[in-house]
C-alpha cells in the first residue's frame, strides 16, 4: 500500500470524494497545459479551466482551489499562469480568440504553467514531499 492508498483508506467518504474530484481537476489542468505547450491546445481562461469550473463561484472566490491554497492569492495571481496571460496580452492579443503558443516565449511560459500544475497534482496525490527534480 503506497502513501496515497493509506491516505485515502483513513478518510471518510466525503473527504475521499473531494480528493478524487480535486485530483481529476488537477489532472485535467495538466492535460490542458500539456496540449497548449505542444501547440495543439489553447487557453480560454476560466471558461476551460477545470479548477475554475470546480472552485470559482459566482463571486469569483476560489477559496478551496489548490492554486490559491498554494499561493494564498486569488485568480492565479503570482503563478506562472499570470506570467503567461500578461505576456500574451502584451505581445499577441488581437482582441479576440483564445491564448495559444505564438512564439518561443509563449512555449517557455506554457511549460512553466504545465510544470506548476503537475507539481500541484503530485503534491495533492502524494503529499508535500513529492517534488519535480528537473527544471
């Protein structure tokens, strides 16, 4: 039995269901950013973010979101996503359409978001001790 199985075994049913849905949302974020990084996906902001869909309420409060829990800030502030969005708006925004990899800097920033989301997924699944070693 690995650490995740042990954690899930001692949880009550509601906690277990919440962990599974949190892991699913994080996994969807990793999949989304992997596609964006590889140039086959786009970012539509909150409308296609599994974490926003799960945690953002009508007051735009994302209190239980794993990103906010990590940073202590709302709306993905002070994360690689904020860097990505600012870069895209300043360098590529045409007033319509989703964000996509348009230059080498976009690719670098998409990778940073992907790595950040994957790190959150690993921490949620295995605990804080699991870290990505490669840069």
